[in-house]
């Protein structure tokens, strides 16, 4: 790994400052907090939610989120009747602009193999169980569309500010392997 | 190709193991792997689909026992060597031994890299022909086993589904991965029932959505 980087830098193919910029971007600027803000706004503002579901790319751009691996964003809404789960069985396609880089498990063989065959089992691996009456729709990211789940707003959050609501939105709830939940108060 | 990347429906890998409080990177080398992969791709010597094909042509045993950043860096080394940008000896010795070759795009500095990440690179293309299918059409995916790159997973081949979205026209991976041009085609969201894909033992009410380029689809009689 270091050998490869050294050769690329010595030959002038890559600029070390650009490499640092790329790492810094995904360490500090682009991550699931972006998506959480989008979801909190959708929960708070019905007109925004309608725009988000109609054109995800344009709606997240309103919050200044956009760019690589978010060029064609589609947002899918969870309801009591329908739960959405996102996977890329063929590689690691993931909506970077709103979730950052994918976690290891998302790119792993267990997740990619099982999500389309046994999604309820996968969700169970995350300690989550859905009512038997909830239908599951799995989105396999086989083309250039990237999918973001709009999770259900937790009960008991009426009147909360967008900032407070964003704390309920976990990364996994925006992939479909988790649910949005009121955070436990640190003791 | 029917490589190890096409994992949907395989069994025996065990449960999904989420890592509590997973860090963004597991060590410095993962940061470098991400950065050199993106920065090298920006030189324009290969496209997204060529990059994916380089990963999926790793031998299956190697693919399945490598971490994802290992898959990236192994594929990156393959791409660089295949284009004469680096030599195996340089990689082995970890130093430059021969002059660089000219690349299609110039090396990006930090400002250019920031701009490129923020801009992204959309893959939709102008619509030059009418779409063959419309929402609500019942379609069947082709049975095919191409030697080259494709984005139609094995589990979704030869299956009957319903077009639920017409996404637009996008660069076609099956040609773009092989230097045959983007040859853009319409791309559709197609819904399959779990029963159609997996048979009677499928999870009841399961629905699987697969984005399919037009050449993957045939009308049902």
C-alpha cells in the first residue's frame, strides 16, 4: 500500500496535498450527519419531504449536499406497512453525499449475499425486528442511482427542533438495517 | 461476468457483523487506499465501469478473502500496470524506476480535487431514442452469462418483473467497461417478487428492486 502510494507520488501522478484533502473530506465534512439533517428536515417540513421524495438530488442540494456518489439520489420512505432496505450486491454503491463512506459490513459478503435473500434475517442481525405485517422492499443498487431510506419518525418527538430530531436519525436507519430512535440520555 | 462480486443469494458467510462505534477508517492505510484510488481514477485513464471490472476479475478466492480496501488497491495496481503507468518492479521496490506516461487528464491539486468531489460525475446522458418500456410494463430479464462486465446480477436473470420507474438514459456498463464506448441506454427500476426470484420458500411479500438497462430486458409475450 505504501509502496503503491510512493510510486504514484514519485512519478507525479498524484499530489500528496490532494490525497490529504480527499481523506479530510470524508473524515470531517461528509458523513451520516448530512443525511440525518435531511431526514429531520423532511420530518419537520411536509413540503420539503414532498420535494425530497420527488427529486432526492435536488432536495439535498438545498442543504448544500451533493457531489461524488450522490449524483442520482432517490429517497424511499418507510411506513408501518413497508420497510425499505438498501444494498449493493455487486460492489459497494452507497450514497456518499448524505451518508459518507460505507461501513465495512455494508461492503461485506454476509450483507451483500443475504440482504436480497433474507432481509428480515439481516435486520435481525442488527438486533431489530419488524412486525410480521410489515412488507420488506429491498433496493439493489445495480445502476448509478443511490438510495437513501427516509425512516419513520419516532413517537414522542412532536414539536422537536430539527436539530434534536437529527439526533434520532442513525446511519443504519437511513440504510434500512435500523430504525430511528430517541437517543438514550447519557448518564 | 459470473465473478465473486456477484454475491446476491449466496449462502454460508454467516451473520452480518456490525462493528460497534466503527471508525471511518481502520488505520492509516485505509485512508491512503481511498485517496490514491480516487486520485488515480481522476487521471482519466479508466472509467468507473473499468474500475469495477478490475475488482471483479480478481480470482474469486482472493476477492472473498480480501477486505474491501484491499480489493480496491489490488484492482488499482492492476489498472496502473495494464496501462504502463507503473511497472511490477516499481511496485515491488516501492520507488519510481521509469518515467511516467502521459495521462488523459492532469494531476489534480487539492483545490481541483475538492472541486471534483463536490461536482461528482453524473452518468445520465441525453435521450436520443424513445424508451422501449413504460411504467407498468411486465418485462423479463435476459438469461445471459457474458464473459465481460454486466450489472444484471445472476439472481435476477430470466425473471419476470414490472417496470416501476423509468430512470432516464445512462452510460451502459457492459460496453463502457471494455473501451467500447458509453453507448447510453434507458435504465429502469424493475420490481420482482421474492417468490419469482427465490421460489415458494421466499419471504412472504418480499419485493426486490433492481435497476436494469434496456438491453437486459425483453417484453413478455
